[in-house]
């Protein structure tokens, strides 16, 4: 008998590490896209929402940014219910696929000067897809991680919060590097697209990793419900309200941090 068979922990550790990376990568990438749009809101307003008034253009860009937050609860309900019915792996694969589509649309959509009114419409659609996907991503990924182990649920689930902080540092790094090395004209022409192109490169990697994951042991043992959202609100109303509180306070932080220091 081999040493690996005698000591199952030797084999469990790399598997748990791979699971944490797979679940956290999508969350990190989605918040990266959120924050980068906020950091480059001034530049994006010039590309997609040009007008005679710079303030009006910026408000239009930020209004589009806010739409992604408005659709997050819808994404959480729809993708969360789908995850409960079809499985954690299916839900995570769907959320990262939608996120990759939204990021690709943002990075590759031509500006208003090239395709006119279609440009802001496509950007709005991209933000809707991104907000919808990130709404379903966080809860599904936390559940997926917590169901991997019976003794370290808090540790593995905490990586979702940690990946958000790491993403903030990465997005800020892109903002500082690009605004300090490129001219305002270069930022408007192509510089702001660089971080979104970076997201496109990472997205397929995360999608590939998630498609190769196994379903969680706890989900395999339960009988999925046909109406998960209605059932949880009916059976656990107090717990549901308590869980909503921290999320509501958390939602405001990316907006204030990303829009308080607009790039040139």
C-alpha cells in the first residue's frame, strides 16, 4: 500500500487548494472588472458617452456602472436557484461564462466615434451581464467552498473575501501604471482597454478549471428542491434577513472607493 493511500490528507490538500483557486478566481476577476470600470470612468465617459458637457458624460458612464449593481440581486436569485437545482459546478460555470462575455464586450466594443449610439448600448448590455453574473457568483462560490470540508468551512469560504481585496490592489496597480506611463490621448485611444484585455486572458482559464471540478459531496447527498428561493425564505426568514444586512453594507464600498479618485 502506498504512502498516499495510508495518509489521505496528503492527497486532500492539493485538491482543496485547486478547489479554492477555481472558486476564487472567478470572484476575483469579476470584482476586477467592476473596479477597473470605476477607476477609468472618466476615460470611458469620453469614449462611449461624449457630449459638450464633461460632467454629463461622466454621469452617464457612472449611471451605466450603477446598472450592474441594480441587477446583482436578480443574478443572485436566478443563478442561485439554478445552482441549487443543477449543482454548484453548473452554477459556477454559468456565472464565469457570462462574466467572460461581458468583459469581452467591454474590451472590444468600438467607441461612440466609430459606431455611434450602438457603442453605449453595448456597454450597457455588458454591464448588465457582468452585474448579473457577479450577483450569482459570490453566493454560489461561497456555498461551493463551504461544502468541500466539514471542519474548515470558515477558512475555505474566507478566500472569497480575500480574493476581493487582492483584486482591489491589482485594479489599483493597473490604474496607477497606465495613468503614469500613458498620455491622456493614449488612455482614451487604447490604454483603458488593457486591464479588460487582461481579464479576457484569465477568464477562459477560470472557465476551464471550473468545468473540470467535481460536484461537492454535500450537494450529492441532498435532494435538490424545485423552488429553492421560496423554500429558504419560508423556512429561514430571520436568517435570510440577517444575511442580507452585511451584503447591503458591502455593496456601497466598491462604488465609493472606485469613483472617489477618477483617472485623468
